[in-house]
């Protein structure tokens, strides 16, 4: 299937998800219970093995060998209205797992390996009949990614740490759709594919001696460009049925995906020994995700699907705080404003929400060797009205669309152990 990683939804986890999302587009940020409880504001503070997700340079502050494993459960809901007809998402719960391990190789070098999801979307609409125009875009979708990130972090001096890592991202994608070429010709098809793709990251942590209560962290993640191979399955051969005017039949397919690069920064302040707060920003260059293109393998014919997305570059603002009640217990809270990249003139059925507000709380308990963190977060998604230029191609008049009632709930935990 030749396609640039398809549209993103409001979802949040990849392992299969329900159309609603943690991050704008289909970006995910739920790397640990501690970090998510603080709204992702752990770029310049709170070193843990899961810092491999937020800011790998932080792992220079860890001693010995440390591991963390965790998971997030997500329940999402939203409604999409196309040409006056509405459909809501089916009720589903999805699980997003992760793991992290770090090892202090020497006084100045720490090694790490993380496994987590950075992108994902999914969901299925109730009663997606062929006469619902939204089914012509997609009524069921599943995008799963899982990244393995071998990392080396170096403590350059007492003030500065830097890190760099590779990223091997495994991607799986599937989409089910109906179509109505004419009143007499209507059918169904699905596409699926997978691939392994490569990227990288660079990060730093600066803790100035002249301002010991302050610290600054930053992370850059490269684009991930890839190719996918898979198959398109149709309920019948419509190419033969229509004399080649409608290019739909079962066959091998191929495609390409470009996931955007991003820059993250956080500034942390510790007013007292037990109280930490941080504010941060994530900039994601979604404009590199401009279309979905799918075509049959070994053919130069017109692509089967060529959907223009025209996403916009976006930002994500966050604030989080942690207060240590005593040597064992800590409480946390966070807030995120997540700007959507969706182009209101190129709306689809896979991302049924606009900008998001995320409120989160959590707690952590620690002993000498182990820790347990938990959190809860709620996503409030704004409505969006616009059009679908793709659905209006045949007539030259864009079809009106609207997203309403978008919301998600997330629960998660992280267990850590120090050897």
C-alpha cells in the first residue's frame, strides 16, 4: 500500500485503539504513569527509566540497573456527522504497554533500551452502512506502532548531559471501507500492511550550578520514513465489472509512510526540596504528513487511494507538578493543551476531534528498590465543523462534516525495580 501514514484520530493507544487520542494527530505521549500524571512535564526533572521516552539525557542521573514496565488503558468516544448523518464510535477499551531498562556503564556513560508506542489510532463506527457517506472514507481503522530505542547518554560535566539513540519502529495498518461508485455499483474493501522503519533522537539536560533550583531539558525526534507491504482485498473484481474505470480488485499493495519530526522542551523549577513543577512545549511538524497514497504492487496505474490531508504544524503546551508527602509517597497533577493539526477543509472519519484539553492526577509509592505509580486522565475534545474535499471530488462541491462529543478516559500504572 503506498500511503503516507494515514490520518489520525483522537485516539490514544496503538495496540488497537478507539478513535480518540492522547496527542494531537495520532501522536502518543503516555510513556509512564508518573510522566502522564504530570501532563508529560518530566523533560527536565524526575529521572526514571521511562525518561527514555520524555528525555533520554535524564538517565545519566540513575544509578545501577533499573527497569520499568507499565500499561495504559483507554476508553474513548466521539461522533462524526457527514452530510447530516451521524455515527458514533463503538465502546471499546484498549491497552498500551511499555518497558524500559537502563544501566550505568561508568560514571559518565549510561545505556538504555525502551519499548513504547509513539503513534497510533483506531476505532470502528456503529452501523456503518454503505449509504453513510463516512463509510466511503473509512468506518474501521487500526494503526499500531511500537518503537525500540537503544540509547547512549553521556554526562559531559556537572551541568550538562546529552544523549542520542536509534529508533526501530514496527508499524501495522489496516482500514475497512465501503464505496458507492454509482447507485448500481456499491461494494466493500479493506487494506492492510506492515513494515519496520528507522529514526533517531537527540536530547540534552542542563542543570546550571548558578541556578540550582532550575533545570532545562530538550529532545528532538527525527522523521520516520518507511515503506509498507501488504494486501488489498475486495468483495469482488470491480475493475472487470466497470471495464477498468473503477480500479478495485484484490491484490498485493505497497506504500510509504512519513511520520513527522518533533521538538520538545521543558523548564523545571524546584521551590522546595519536596515540591517540583515544570512547564513545557512540544512542536510537531505535521505538515510533512500531507496525503494517503495506496496503490497496487508492480503497476504504474492511477493510485487506488490518493487522499490529501494537508495537516498543519502544531504545538502542545503542558504544566505539571509533584509534591513528596514523605520519603515513600508523592502526589502529582498536570494539564495539557493539545492543538489539533486537522485541516477543516480535508476532514475524514479517522480523527473525530479538534483541540484537546487534558487534566490528570496521580500518585506514587516507593521503597528502597521498587516503585509503583498510578494515574488517571480525562481528555476533553473540542467540536469541529468543516468539509471533506475528498467526498466532494466527483461533484466539485465539498461535503459538510462535523466532529462532536469527543472525550477519552485513561488509566495507567508503572512498576519499577532497581538492581
